[in-house]
C-alpha cells in the first residue's frame, strides 16, 4: 500500500507536486529564486538610491536606464550566439557574475557618466543572461516538460520578487545611504549565490559554428545546419505577434493602478489588493496553465485564447468606471483581474512553447535572445501607449473605448498567431526536407569483429531521468 505521506492526494504529496524535480530543474529553481529575491530587494529602493544617495536628477536616472536598456536589447542575440557556441551554462554563470560586479559597482557611482557605464554593463549581463538561461532550459528538457519547467520558474520568479520587495520595506523605512548601500551589496551577493546552484546543472553541449551544409569538423560528427534567426521570417513574425500582445504586463503595472485611482469609486487599497491577487494566482497557477503547450500548435492556440480572455477582462475593468458604489467597483475590478490573469497565464505558457518549439536545435541561445526582443521593444513603448489609450482625458467613454480598442487589437493579433505558427512549421519542414543528412561513419573493426555502434542518449530520456529522480 502506498505511503499516505507521499500519495499525490496527501497534503505533503500535493506540496511536493508543486516543487521542481530534483537535479537540474531544482537547481535552476533555486538559482532563480535567489537571484530574483535580490532583484525584488533592489528594485523598490533603486530610484531613491540613485537620486537621494548618488545625487542624480530623476531625468538623469531615466536617461541612463534608457541608454543601458537599448544597448542591452541589442546585445541579446549576440550573447545568445555565444551561449550556443561556447556553452550555455558557462555563459549564464558569467552573466550572473557580471550582474554581481555591476550591481556592487553602483556603490562607487557619483556621476551621470559612471552611472550610464555601470547600468549598461548590468543591462548587458541581464539581457545576455536571459538568452543564456533560455538555452540552459532548452538543454535540460524537451516539449511539455521544458515548458512546464519554464512555467515553474516564472512562479519562482514571482515568489522571489515578492519576498524581496517585502524585505525592501526595511531599507525604505530607514531611508539612509547606509541602508541603501546594504541593499546594493546584498543584491550583488545574491547574484553570486544564484550562480552557485548552476554547478548542479548538466552542461549544455556547445555546437560547432553555423555552416551552410552538413560539413563536419575534423575528426568529429557533422553538426546540423543552423538558420540564422534574422533570416527566419516566420519566427520573426511569431516573435513580433507575441511581443506586441505581451503589452498586458504594462496594462497591469501602469494602466490599472492609475485607472483605479483616477477613474473608479474603488478604495485606494484596491490597487494593492488586485495586484497581490494577480501575483498569488500566477505563482499558484502558471504550471497548471502550461499543460499541453509543449507542442507548437497547442501553444499557438493558448496565445489565441489569451487574447480573447484579455479583451473580456479589460472590458470588465473598464466598466468599473460606471459603478455607483465602491463595493461594486471593487467587485468588477476583481472579476476583471481574474480574467486578465487567466489571459496572462495562457499567453506566457503559449509563448514559452512557441519560442522553443519553433527554434532549431542547437540555436536556443540565439533564438531565445531574439524572442526576448519582441517583449523588450513592447516594454519600451508600452508606457506611452497605455497611458494615452487607456487613460485618455475627457468624458468616460474615451478611456473606456481606449481599453476596448487595445483589447480588440491584442485579440486580433493573438488570433493571427496560429497561422504564423503553421507558416513557421511548414518552413522548418521544408528546410529539413532539402537538407542532406550526413552518412553515418562505419564502426571501427576490431579483432573480435565490428562492434555495435553507440548512440548518445536523447534529451528526452535524459530529462525523464531527472524528472523522476
């Protein structure tokens, strides 16, 4: 009879089902949790540290971060190629240590130019680390299990950010340079701590330099032909569609709080309540919502579903402006937030699956770096878009129509994702069909006769061992 403590239905069994599997998945989760807790600790105090302690003007902080962010975006694909060429785990480790060094260097910054330089190094390490991390995840598993791991890491990210943000309240209450410097140095130390669990992650094999054909390096097997991401138009289209529809993140962080405060009768604490509800739901439900999205067509349908749900959710949120009482306004906001969160969860799971399943094997670093550009470009322009569209001046019907217009746009682009995915799949199939496979080398003969050829263990088998360990 099964032990009740380990039965899936027992409380302990349900808790363990939410945890990453031992081995590489758990090591990646621990690395993510430590690093994101540090980020959550630093983000709430960073603006005050740079203005009150370093002495920069708010406009200077914005300029420096904008320059650093643009340079970081441009470096995502090249650093992704480095991860593919020289090894994803090592590249990811170097970027984490780079973030640690850059973050600690903020303690020495006393001028705008120094701030720009250090911020740029930090942005390069962050964007490059995101691409390398994507390649590490791509090497740990395949298909459904890979998307599940990515979804679990998103839940871990939200949990770490929440805990770090809560701890940052201590430094904000002190409001001294010593307290802010303590946060800066602790954040740097946590990046180093995030690199340590990677020692338990198997190294992702590096691939040979891309070639036009299946020519092999001297003495080694032929590497599969790789298609540079900038020439892969179907993948570029999917990246653009998924990037634009990711504007829901800025709707949550920018438009919603301002909408509640300035266009509804809901109490001020409703802002914290609905955003906290979103965070908790993402932590608990991202993994269940990712089921079935390990295949490209299913992942595309999840993105399409997300667009429709986001449209309905934003329509409900917008309707709160017409509520005649605080209680009704709050109730509408809660319902709208639940729908928004469902759309966010499906969108995240679908884009995770598409970013991996449509990328050629051996190029996950480059392709993950490129896929992040869609989200990064949207994040750069989204604040202007959502404040202009969803918070328009004038009668209530203007901002309400803005919410609906944005929802219709996101839904329409989401509905185009399955067709773009089919194009990408057809292009990948056609490319595979015209690529000649290298002839297998004969096994060397021995005195006892030809020995059996050995084949490397497939990634799917490697993952199943880790998942069940």
